[in-house]
C-alpha cells in the first residue's frame, strides 16, 4: 500500500532542546526541524535539521540565528524544484547570508551581527550537510561516532595549517571560541558542503551549538546519544552541560533514521516527478519499417537487400531498448563533497564517565534534599542506589544510562522546586 499523508510514517524521528545556559541573559541559539509530510515530499525534499548560534550586541545575535533557521528552509523549498539538493541547500545558505547582511547594514543596532549555521538534509540519496562556523554535526552508527563538520575556528584552522598540535591546544591559552567564518557580517560567505552520507536504519545524527561541544567531550556526547532514546538524550546532554557551568547557550537536535526507505513512484531527487519513459517512438518506427521492407524484399527475391534492411531494423530495435533502459534508471547519487569525517571515535561505556555522572547526580540530589520536600525524593534515592549497584558490578553501560536518566529527573525536580519558590507556592 502506498503511503499517503494520512498513513505516512516518517523515516526520520527528530527532537530538539535549547537552553539559555547558566550565565547568559538571553538565548541567541535557534534551531529548526522541517520534516516531510508524506512519501512524495520525503522523496523530493527529505527532512531538514538546522542549528544556528548567533552573535552580536543587544538582540542582534538572536535575530541573526532566527533569520537563518527561518530563511534557509524557505529558500531551499523554492530552489529544490529546479536544482539538485546539494546545490539548492548551498544557494539557500547564500541567499540567507545576504538577507542577514542586508538587515544588519540598514539597522545600526544590528550592524555586524552574525551566526553560525549547520544544517543536514536527510533524504534517499543520503545526508547532505551545509555548514558555516563552529556548530557541529555528528553521526552515530553502532559504536562509531564521527564529527562530520570542520570547525571554522582559530584553533582548528591553526591545527590544519600545522601550526599547533592537539597537545599544544590543551596546554595553551589559545582561545577556543574565536570563529573564522560566520553568516551575516559579509554579503558573501564560503559554505562547506559534506556528503552525501548513506543512511541506515538506526543512524543517529546530532547537531549542536558550541555550548554543548565546549563542555562535553565528543566521546561523552556519543555515549549518551547511543545509550538513551533521542528525547531523553537531548535533555541529558543539555543538563550535563549546565551542571558543568553552562557558560553559553546550549542547543541540541537529534535525528534518528527509524525505518527503511527508498526512491519510489518515479520521484526524482531534488526535482519534479518524472514519468517513466517507454520505448522511443522514432526507433520503434524505424525498426517496424525495416522489418516490413526486409519481408517485402525477401518476397521479391532481393535477398541481399532484405538482409541489410533486417539488420538495420534490428540495430534500431536494440538501440531503442538501450535508450529506454537508461532513461528509466533512478537518478544517480550526487557526487561526494567534503572530507568528512574529521574526527572518529569508538564509544564504549567507561567507568570514568559513569562515575562522573554519579558525582553529578549525587551532588544535585544533595541540593534537592536540603531545599525540597518533594515526594519524589524517596523514589530518586532508591534509583540512585540501584545505579550505584550497577556501577559496583562494573556494568558501565547500564550505570551510565541510569545516571544519565537520573540527571534529567533530578534537574527537573530542581527546576520545579525553584519555580515554586519564586511563585511562593511551596506546599508539599
């Protein structure tokens, strides 16, 4: 049965979480999830996930990131009817950059505003990434966790040029948050394209601002992404970044390929639906005339000419078959772009990370005990004890998952406690 909007089951499940962090006055991050509404739209346009991290005084950064996640889908939807998906996404970034620059130029308060932007388009040809700045796109497949984008930052540029090593970066005072490329400050911008990356059921793609990647190691991000369901994982990642200081806004988007898919109904990737071609009429006519001529010549005993006519008809027939077969083939995958992956890890549960999560949960639970009489305290205490038993038994996979889930629940209780205190409605 063909899938209609009424019974459409999305290929990609996507979820996001964005938080102001612990030290910022406003959230300058933005994100967008633009999902296909039916099978035909999935074939043509796929699912588009975007994260943007704005920068600029007053509300400039907030405006720049919001414009980015709103305008890119708009421009892509128009351009995708005429161009290949990667070209349409690239052009959508360029058009959006010009608009952000124009808005900053005409309003002195928004002058020089800018934003990083990372987007991934998930569709039958694979995942295609467009990227400017230091927000990141990762992929988790099994236990393999890969960074698919290159940070446009001073540190990464210096490392690529061979001026510094990983050890020098860790032990030096080189600023890690200085970016070398962003959307908005200039009328033109260089956009990196990566992919397409073939999709498999179970693949998880994660997009994030540097509010996450600056506080968690890549292996830690990959571990939580692999052990929790996406809806819980986005919360756990944000909560852990906040526990570690939350110096910046934090945004995480996760997209999981949850079922198999394919190009169906003759839909063309990145363009209007193309009909299935039949046998070319011209070659059919030539073949028919040739065979009739051969038959007539044979009847009048012109054998050599009959053989030539039959041969010409046969050539026309074979040529027509070849052209029909070629025209009915599915569109070829796009040529690859970029050099990803730029970093690659094997994510295995470890005693060290499980222990760090344990410390975080117990510290937060201690605060909750001192400041709340929530009826959930007893339940949380029992679950913390159970997670500790998993850790003592060296079941690091189960312990990591348990403590990460507890982190989310304890943080939720703390937020509720603070909200009630502010409203003066504490009543347990």
